[in-house]
């Protein structure tokens, strides 16, 4: 017997237990593969532990809290002014997370997936070492799926101390609402967190380098958000740079520069949300020859294969939007390909959802993209102000927009601004995948009274026969 | 050492079944000596040794289906040493190579196809395309605004296997093994649809799908022709020629085709044109052990009844032996199906696409008919003419049939019109 490392043989090693990795592991288990799922922190990944889910819990709470200030005209009288205990909220957040993570552990377990906690490192293209608490385990695999995700991008102008200067992760650990707050970066994470904390009572300033907030989203879709942000008392400074950021006297002192003018401002806390960066370093990927681009993303084909055919990469470490549902789809596809099934990620229809107030969600092409693809387009809008349910439930801000091919009325894209945009977009995603035409939606009966009637109206508007707006 | 590969022996064949080996490994053969017999979906053929020597290795068994360019056997000169390879067939080696893809070999990454503009299809159909190994962008969709439907994929797949698909080598003995059925069922047998049967199936589907068929039926008195045939029969039999009714029918049909040119035609679906032909190649539907084949009498207008009779006999014999050449069974402009000798009164024959009409001739029987207000007994025959209603209307079909009937009821007309 050879003395040396003891290795466990598995069919597949999945590195990273986020929404991509755990979905892949479960699917592999279903396909009868032996799987080890290596996670250095908690299964569920960023999404579940410090991203999507806790941020939505915060946004939900903030919305409820903010609505309380507007319930009087509904006839509700509050005896006392509502107060917010963010420490108590943290307990709720932890409950939600632990319920979800234990669910994933249970599912992994039942599907024969072994979860190993530790930091992984590729020793060769068929062996991976895992540093667990005080031990080192080696797994030999036939295939591996790299699903290590992303983390907040490094900040050149400040040191994240997680106490005064926070990133998106530590922002969700706050136990008190700061009196004043600077958000650096007006992308979707910054705007979601900024609006939520503004609703909870913080005096929020957002600075953004671009000339408008949510620069990656079409301008006409962001107007309602800007309006609402102003109504919440937020200060938005665009085309503005952070020259310096220091902690002085338990406060954050920043120098902001807009054009030629600079000014010094002080905030109780600052949250830096200037993007995310793929976690592909310190995994040994260079040594085993996995190709990466200059920003650290791993190029893959439509089966999620890297340049080394038995290694797959999924999720935030691949090009495209860093979205959990993209990672999940890729994870399932990679698992099925490893299982010998003819699976592929072949859809351009990855929806996006921004949980600002109001929400913005969309899928498919924008007008510009459609024109670039050679379509002659026709668009229509339906404002929620013309929808009964929207008025009854305080959801009148926003609209549904569809983009169709002028001749065939083939649905090309849809974008929704509004209270439940993220839920409503589901119909658009299915519509695009099925290749529906405006007529298909217009002729479908949607329930009344609901916001989904917006779909009927907007597609009827394409055909020049909307009932509740003038055509 | 010479490797003998399956040649393409005509009309875009992609594969053939090995019917019989005439030799075994180690046998000595002369140049041009038959080595094996193969069967494609159209013809069977003997393949001969390219040079004299000793059969070194034989790679496929009888009953196996092989594709064009596959090595069938190797032949070595009498003084060459036998090849010391393991007697595994090349397909096994290929498979092994495929499985043992070197692991750390870096490959280039094809770009993902999730681009914005793509073939219109539901996710289910996309997945099905992957399962069928079809590039969905190559499929012409027949659904609304060009949507690719499930059946489009199957149609595409069929089309591909007809023309260019490179199928993996499959063993016929395996394919023919009946699928086990549960003991409780009444029992059924599964026979692979292949070879001539498959070709027939595909052609019939194509014809019925493309052509709106109408069948016109009529009857004619055969007494005069019967007399004529009997009077000639003995004379020609002494010369070794068997005179049947068929050559007369062929001649009458050719006369009608000359008069009604739209029956000697085809439709070019791609250009939307009717193609009228000034050559008269008459296909004769012939029953064989393997199924229906249609040998062709070329330039029937330029041949005498006796010549046609001789040719029909020759072709029918070859057809039954499965020895027709491709050029002997393609290119007909009109087809006659003479089912009369077997029996039956009427039929609705399917047109031999891309032709536009087919004539079925039925059993000759004595029947009571009315002539000059009297019941008399005459030798009668029914005929059924299916025609392509896209380009031929009913009245024209009746006229065409009448023209044939006229010549068969009064065969002197054939003689009078002879060139």
C-alpha cells in the first residue's frame, strides 16, 4: 500500500454550493452520479446567505415600515409612531436563511450528495484538495463543476472595515439604522439597499459615476425609481466620483468630486456597491490550464464546458449577468451533460429583476437591440394607473412595455416597472420562450382584478384595441 | 495489402446490406472474381475482387448494414504475410478512441448559441432537436411565422437520413431481433422498415402528401384485342417471345400520352412549373419477393409491340431476381400497374411521384353487357386512372381514358397509327 495522501474517488466534484452548485449537485445525484459538493462557507451561497434572499427580506420589511407612514388615507390610525428595530429583524433574517439552508442540506442528503465544508484547491485536473477545519482531504473526480461565484469588487479608494465602511454583505448585517448613509455606486444593489434603508429612516445619499443611476437599465425604465427616491428624501449625485474616504471620529468622511468642484461630506456609515468580481483566483485553475479572460471570467460553451472538456464552469464566474437563475440553469445543464444527456443553455431569455421601488423587470430585447437584429419594431405601453387593482393596492406607479416585430407581432421583449414587476415578468419569459405573438396574449383571458391585466391591455394596444387606454 | 471499401454504386446511396459472402478469410481469389453480394435500398449488386490475392480480413458479417467508404475486406498478395491485428472491426476501434478522449487536452470553446435572434420554437422542441442531433437553425419551420414544430424535426431527420446522414454502422441481426413483448399480450413481431420496403414507404408518403389524387374508373371490351393476341401468340411463341396483353396496353397508353401531353409530365414544386416531356418512358409496376419495383421501358414510342413484349419479359425476370440496374428502374414518365392477372375489380392506385398519373389494369372477365339493346356476354376489363388534380382536370382524364379505351377496343387503330 502506498503511503501518502488518501483520496476519495467521486464521479463529480462541485466547487461552490450556491444556487448554481447545489442545483448541479442535486441533479447529478438524480442522475446516479456520486457527488461531493465543496463549500467554504454556507450552502446556498451569496444568494441565499448574503444576497438575494436577505436583501429581499430587508426590502420587504422596509416597504412595510414605509407604508405605515401612508396608511392614514386608508383609514388606519396608529396610536404611536412606528419604530424600527433592525436587531430584531436580523433574527428574522437568520430564521429565513437557516430554514432555506437546511432545506438544501436535506435535499442534497436525500439525493446522495456529500457536502464538504472547506476551501478547495485543484491539485491536478482530476484531483482537488479541500482544507477543512484542521484537515486536508483529497478527492479524485471524473468531472468537476466550478461554481465559486463572485464577491464584492475590491475598492481602490477606501478600506472596507465592515463597521463604518461596509460592502453589500456587511450592509445586511446592520443592527441599527444609520442616521446618515452614503451609497457609493448607483447600480441595482446600491439602489435596492439605499432605498430600503431610506425607508427605514436613514438619510441616504447615492453617488454614481455615470450620468444616471441604474446605468445598465434603459433610462425610461428608471424614471419612476428616481422619482420615488426623491420622494423618500434621498440625494442622488450622478457624474460624481469619490476621491477619498476615511473614518474619522467614528464617522465616514468623504471627498466627492463632480466636474471641477469637490466637497467634503460626513456620514454615519457608507456602503460601497461598485460591482462584483468573479472568484476564480486561489483555486489553482491557472496551473491546471483552465482558460480565463483578463477579468477572471471563464469562457464556456453552451454545455458549460471550459477549454478542458471534463471541467465545467457555471454562474457568476462565467460571462453574462451575475444572476442566480442563470447559475441554476447552467448548473442543471452541466450536470445533465455530465450525465450524458443532450442538454444545453440555449436561451437568450434570461430575465432580470431589480427590487427597487417600484421594481423593474424585463426579458428579451430592448428596442435598440431589436433594431440591431434587423427587426422593424412596434412598441406599446400600458400604465398601471389605468388598472383597477393597481389603484386599489397602491401600485399605480409604473407600466408594462412590450416590443414586437412590426409585421408578425412576434414578441421580442418586455419590460415592466411597477410594484410586482418581478412577479409579472414570468409571463413575458414564457411568452418569449414559446415564441408568442401579441395576439396570443391579447386573446388570453387574464384574471380581474389583477396587475396581470396589464398584459392583455398592452398587447391589445399593439393591435390598436386596448380597452382601458386610448389607442 | 489492398483495402476494399464499399463504393457508391449509384444515386447517392449511403449504405448497403451485406447479403452474402462468396469467400472466407484465407481464400484465394482471382481478379474480378465475385467476393460478396450487397443490397442497397434500390438494387443488389455483386462486388468483385480488385486484384488477385488472398482474402486477409473480412470486417462485416452477412446481414450487417455498412455505410459507403467502410472497409469491407482486405486482400493481400499471395507472398504477403497476413496482417497481425486483433480481429476487431474498425467500428470497435473508433468507439474506443472516442471514449478515451485524452483528459487534459485543451480544446477550443465554441461560442454559446444563446444569441438574441434564433429559430422560433418552444423549449421542448429545442430540447428534442438536441436529442435528435439536429441543428434547429437548419430546419425549415412550417408553423406560424416559420415556427419549427415537432413534426418539422422528424421530417428533417427523415430527409437527412435519405440524403446525407452518416449513420453509425449497425448490425442487422441486432436490429431484426424482435423486441420482447410482455407474455400477457397477444404477441407481435417487429420487422425493421428498411431496404426496398423503406423506399416504397417513403415514396408513397411523399406522393400522397404532395399530390391531390383523383381516380377515374371505366370499363372496356377486350374481345377484339383478345382475338388479335390469340392469333399472334402461337407465332411469336415459336420465336421465343411471350405475347401478353401488357405490350398492347403500353402502346395504347403511349398513343394517349402523345395526344394528351399533360399526362406525360411532372410538377416542379420548387419553381412552380409543369414539365412536359417529349420522351415516353413507361414504368411497369412489378411485384417481387422484396416488394414493389418499377422497371422502365425507355422510349416506348419508338419500339414495336413485340420489342416491348421482349423487354417486359427481360426486365420482369431481372426484377424478380433483384438484379435490376439503377438506370433500369428510374426515369419513367408514366406508370402502368397491371394487377389484372392477380385479380380485382377496381383500385385507387397511388401515383409514382413525380409523375402525374398512373393507370391500373384489372382482371379480364366475361360479363353480361348491353349491346344494341341486347344482353350479350363480352370479355370486359376495368381500368382505374389516378391523376394529379393540380394540373389535370376530370374531363381531361375522362378524355384520356376514352382515348385509351378506343384503341384497346379497336386495336386496328394502333396499327393504323404506327410509324
